[in-house]
C-alpha cells in the first residue's frame, strides 16, 4: 500500500559525478513544490549514521546547477553493509522525520537503499556515476561530462603526439567498465582502444599494429586504455622497447570526475531528480529512475539490480573500423 511521505531526505553516495548538484536541486525544488519538507544528508550513508542532516529550502540549492561535485559531499561507508547499521540509519531517519529518501549514486549505493527500505524507509535511487556501469539505464549522471572532459584531454595529447611522432597511451576511468574508453575511442578516432570487457592481453598484436601504422605514414598512434586494464606506464615502456617508437603514458585520473556538467547532464539529472521526488510523493518505494531506449522510466530496485548489460557490439565494431584498426579484439 502506498505510504504518504511528508519529509524527503536526499544524499549522494560513492564516487561524485558532474550533474549530481543539478539532481539535488531538482529533488529539493520539486519536493517543495509538492508541499514536502526536504532534508539534506551530508557525506552519504556515513553522514546519515553521524546524523549530519540539514533542512534544505529552495535557496539552499541556488547557484549550484553549473557546479561539478556534490554540495552534500559524498563518502563510502563500508559498515553500511551490516544490518545493525542499516537499522540504526532507519531509526535516525525516523528521529528526523525522514520517511522517504533519494539516493544518488551507483549500484553499491542502491544496495544500501534496498536495505534501508527493508527497515521501513521509502527509497528511490537515481543513477549517478561517470562509469555508466548501471545495467538498468542507458544514461548515468556525469558520464557525458566525463567523456567530454576525457575527449578534450585526448585531443590535446594527440597534438603533441603528432608533433613528436610518438605513440601515446591515455588511460581513462571507468573502474571495471569500458564505456568511457569506448566513447573516447570513437570520439577521438583512436587507433586502438583497450576495453576490459574484451581485451585479450595479446600485446604483440598492438605492437604489430603500431609498426604497421608507422610504415603507412601515421604520425601518431593513440591508444585509449581503460582503467580496468591499467598498467599504462609499464605498457608504454614495453611498447617503446618493442617498436623503437617513443611512447608516453598519460593517466587522466580524477580530472574526469570534475568540472561543470554538460547541458545533457544538467537536463537529464534535473529530470531524474524531479522524477525521484514525484515517485516518493506518490508513495512509491524501492524504485530506480532510469533512461532506457530514449525514455525516462523507473524500475523495481530488485529487478534493476539483477539486470546485466554489455558494451554495444556495433559501437565496438565501428570503434575498430573507423579507427582504422586492422587487428580485432577477441571476445572473452
Ligand atoms: P557506488 O554507489 O558508486 O557503486 P560503492 O560501491 O563504493 O559506490 O558503494 C557506495 C556505498 O554504498 C558503500 O560505501 C556502502 O555504504 C553502500 N553499499 C555498497 N554495497 C552495499 C551493500 N551490499 N549493502 C548495503 N550498503 C552497501
Ligand atoms: O566510480 C567512479 C570512479 O571514478 C571510477 O571510474 C574509479 O575507478 C573510481 O571511482 C575511483 O575512486 P576513488 O575516487 O575512490 O579513487
């Protein structure tokens, strides 16, 4: 039976992502427009357990839509996996009158939301991660900005790589997922892209491809390497030794998580945040907001967490074809 929610809490959890502020703003303003009280919870589940809870009004989210990061701060909180702390968190929510909670984060954060709802707090998850590794959705808050940031950086590396006729390995984030690498591979026209989902660890093929490119007159060789494969610095040394071509490694790192969100991230994050507030106002719980096949939708949290997804095979194929790659990655 639908439960009336009077006070909505909102928190960000796991790695931050550009657009989280736009989402927080939307939860706050949509919730207030629906006559609800809003409480901001700082530092994710860790802040919830420490009762870092502050009332929010429309002014508390002024001037944040263009800012990267999260004004609520974020944290990882390992103890939240234990029942004792989930119970404690639910009691704290009740103490502060919070009967509905919006959790902006990734799969781990959603598992926390799932557990909290079992303790009687209505929860809605909104996908926020630059990694795009949430199965139920084609979009996650921050991915678009992160890819654009990485793309700009790789364009710059390419300029100097061409001038010096070098090979460049550029490592992008994504944890175990290759979405950022794949998109940069296509957007930057990389000669090679190394994806954790597919890479067969045959470095000799990479070496042959670089040598062949040089023979055909290529002035640079851009390799986008996903964090899930890593070891870019040692790979660069081995490639330089094997090819005789100067090779440099650049690890883009946390710059990919910062910066002003793109229009897409602002608009999608705003839409998802407003939807999350609406779902709570309708008495819904255990749902994840998603963007699937071009529509904003919501899924049951258990079903969503059981879903799996893989890289789009056509995108993988064109990444190789358009990058003029003549060596094929092997399916694991
Ligand atoms: P993300 O949300 O980006 O996937 P993490 O995997 O680091 O990031 O998870 C963020 C937080 O979510 C964890 O620090 C923990 O507080 C909570 N969490 C993760 N997994 C679980 C779980 N199985 N049960 C309860 N809470 C969890
Ligand atoms: O999940 C986002 C992400 O940036 C991943 O791409 C990366 O593996 C991880 O977080 C880095 O985490 P931290 O900021 O804790 O080093």
